[in-house]
């Protein structure tokens, strides 16, 4: 990218208007500025996605890549119980990506940003020789003291998860088999979409932040890994029951062993998994039902040492903190 | 990097204590949290540096690479008049970088962070096939309403710059010629250090934020480019005088033409360049002198259209918005 191309590219992605009233200065100076607020806690996270490691043109269109890079960060804000407000994007661009493809990446991000009333307020655009790399930083806010941390779980709590598990991994499986341009059936397409266009659970995170002592994680690495993080941070034992794990219709088409692998270790579902004191469970269930969100009890918390067990019939199996690629069976 | 290596690497870079009292949660949850403050504006910026594009092992040790990745972002906070408080680091690591080198990168950042009492509060660690890439996000704060923007310049203002210009480019020239392990003379070493370990001008930025209507930029791309940004944002003409440009002793050793090229177009000095209403100039000069900072008047602001001119004897030359690599002579 020449310096002239870079100027016009930055111009093309600079928002013409901003949505957040507390923004003071967005793109166009050395840094962005927004008004502080003593009633909130500021939340910040960042994630990097690299071509052919975290995504591939074989399974994702440029629009999906942008969408998902922002979605994974918004999901981290959801896991704290917060609301996303701003984002910044650093992109390293190799020669084999066209201006049209880059524009699609930013459209994918803008699609989500519009929905959550977020503003793009800064970034960096650099050249690279090799693979496209996107780093997204997201800033969110939450009412003072209401944030949800992993260390909140205690014996007697209920373990829950939102919506269904394993769909993103199943979608990836289909995409690797048939390619991004294949005509999928309706059920297959739901799985594929879950991989390409995951829905960050901001509304459910905010709903949970109204209850005391909720421990929460988003499912980026698979629930085995996420629950181990909660177990470690809280020094508790977590037991989940195989028969309780929520499954989509689309997933039922696959071999049972595959299904379980994807539900436990398939990441990138971006659902929320956590624990809540038993006395609040009925209320949470009702509120989610009212709003049309599925939330399912999948287990319970016991006293430590920290570990995660899968209960099936009357046998218990230790679930290790491993990513999808490291599943051995 | 295996998943086990990644866990132990993240553990090794996680701070054991934090310096900022308003931090609520640093590394270790889905996102970091810190208390908001209605008396301030939040400042945020990010920068990406890529191996063999923005830095090279031939001219920089790993410590320098980490230091400079953070310094360039702190410099952006300085250009707003603010104080840096937190940083997040995303690093994409190829196989040819050792654990020792990575530790040195983080030591280089920690060196600066300690000096400014900043905390590392988040990040991402990923593998890449090719070149090392570091993206640093910095959060700063400034008292409400005191921020310094590029659009503040008006006809009659004085144009100033801190310390000396062109040293980083001269240092890079020496490093490319002799390599990173060469025994440089004292004067040469000052230039080399300016390239490897630039000093972000936080104290001067904060001092300038006490005056009304200062326009400010940090010199990341050379003053020709930085002043064009101020001229465009403020819609003014800027005239700088060749004989006023502040020069280090080390720079004098080079050919006059090279000196001028580096002073105008050599970026990465991370000095501050800006404009200030004439009536405040003497006061700023005195305050800088008291604190041991060099600040130099290099020109003046005239009514638009926006352009930047270099005055030499009685001739004027138009300075274009070009980076170092694009200088044609």
C-alpha cells in the first residue's frame, strides 16, 4: 500500500458521524478522547486474528473476518457484564488483499458496531509481507461494582450456559469439507453461520450483572477450558452432566462422539458459561425466557480442589484445559 | 508456541503488583477493568510494529523493540497533553524468536512503564508463520477540557519544537552502516540511542496543556508531515525557518544536505512540534528552561490555505506531506 493509498483508505473507513455522545475526538488526531464517568468502570480488551492461523479465505468471506474479529472482543465485554462503546482496529495488510476485500472487512465490523451503537475511534494501518493480521481493541463500560469475575463461584452454585454448544466447530467442519461457496441445507447453514457470524451475548451478560456473585466466561476456547478457568480462579470443583448439554438440531446430524467433542472443546461459540447462587436461578431462567434467550443449567459447583468433571450415567471424567486442537480421545 | 508454553509465557509477563490505584482487574479475566473518573478525559491510541518493516534485528535489540513499541504510543498520549496509565500488548510470535528474546521485549516495555507508573493490564499472544508483530494499546488521561488538538493553530501563533531534530534518522543511518553491535563514538551513540530508545515527552506535553489553544503533534513521521497535519486540521499556512531548526552536535558530523533531509523528513524522533499563541511563548520558554527541557521557536503561523513552507535566506520552499522513504531531492 503506498502512502497515498493509505491516506485514502483511512479516509474511506473514518466514520462521518459518531454515535456515542461522550466522544470528544475520534479518528484524526494522535489519539482518541472521550469523557470519563465516575459512575462506571471502564472495560478494555484486545484480540488478534491472523490469516491461515485464526481464519482462512477458504472458510470465511472478508465480511465474516471483520465481523468475527469485532464479535470476539464484544463477547469479552459481555463476559464482564458490560456494554461495548468504542473500538480501535490495527490492520497489517499484505499485497494479495484487494481494496474491495479490505472494505468488506470493515463493513463486517460496522454491521456489529451499528447494532451496538459503537464507534470506530482509532487504529493503525501498516503493510506486511505475509499474512493479514487484525488486532481489535474494544472499550466497554459497566455500572460501578457490577462487573462479573471468574473468581466468584462457590460450592452450591448452579452452572449454566447460554443457547447451544459446539455449533461453531460443526460449522467449521462443514466449511472445511465443502468450502465457503457451497450451497448448504438450512440446518447446515445455521451451523456455518454460527462459525462465521457469532452473536456476542451482550444482553444476557447485562441481565446477569443484575444478580450478585455471578462468575462468567465467554466460550472462545470450549467449555472444558472456560470452566477450568472459573474453577481455578474460584478454587472450586465443577461438575457438568453430559445429558444436560444444550444441543442444536443441526448438531444432531453428526456422530455422537463428534458432537461431544465439539460441545466440550469446540471453541468460538461465543456463548456465556458461568455459575450463579442457587436462589437466583429461577429468576434468571424466567427473565431469559421472557426475552427469548435460551439458558440451561448444566451442572453444579462443589468445594475444591479446582477441577472440572463430566458426569455421564454414574461415571465421572476429568476435563482438561485444552483447546480444540489438543483433544485426544 | 505450544499451549503449555503460552500459559507459562503469559504467567511470566503478568505483573505481580499493580501501580495504578484505580485498577480493578488486570490480566487474568476476559477483560481488564478500571474505575472511571468524571474529572478526566480518557485518551486511547494503538500502534503496530512489524519485523523487517518497522524494525529489524540488524538495528535493534529485543529490549529496544519493546521499549520503542511502547514509547511511540506514550508519545501519542504526550501529543494530547495527557498522562499514560495503562497498556495492553498483542504479540504475534514466529518460531525463530526465542523465549529469552521475548522476555527482553517485555523488559524494554517494563522499563518505560515503571518510569511512568503504568500497568500492563491485558493482551493477546498468538503464533504466526512469518514476522514478529507487536500491537500496543495505551490508555492515558487528561484533566477535562485540557486536551491539545491539531486544529487549534491560528495566524500569528508561534511554531515550536522540543529538543533536536533528525537524530533518530541519523542513528538509523549509522546502525544500517555498522550494525547493532558496533562500538560507536560518544556522539554517534547519542544518535543511535535516539533511534533505539526515544524519550516520549510526557512532561513537556503536560506543561503545554496548561496553556490555552496549543496545537500539538508528536514527530513520528518527520516535521514536514506533522506540520502539514496541523496546517490541514487548522486551515492555516505554516512557515518554518531553516536556520532555526534545532540540531544536535552529533548531527553536525554529516553532510548539510543529509542533515536537512533528516531534520525535515526523518521520523521517529518522538519530539513534540506545535503552535502556541504569541503572548504565551516567553512563559513556556521559561518554564521549559527551569525544568531542563529545550524548546525552540522555529517559525510562525499565517492565514490559510493550508500549506507548510521552509524559509531559507529569502526563498520559500513548499514542504510536502511525505514520509522519510518518499523524500526526493
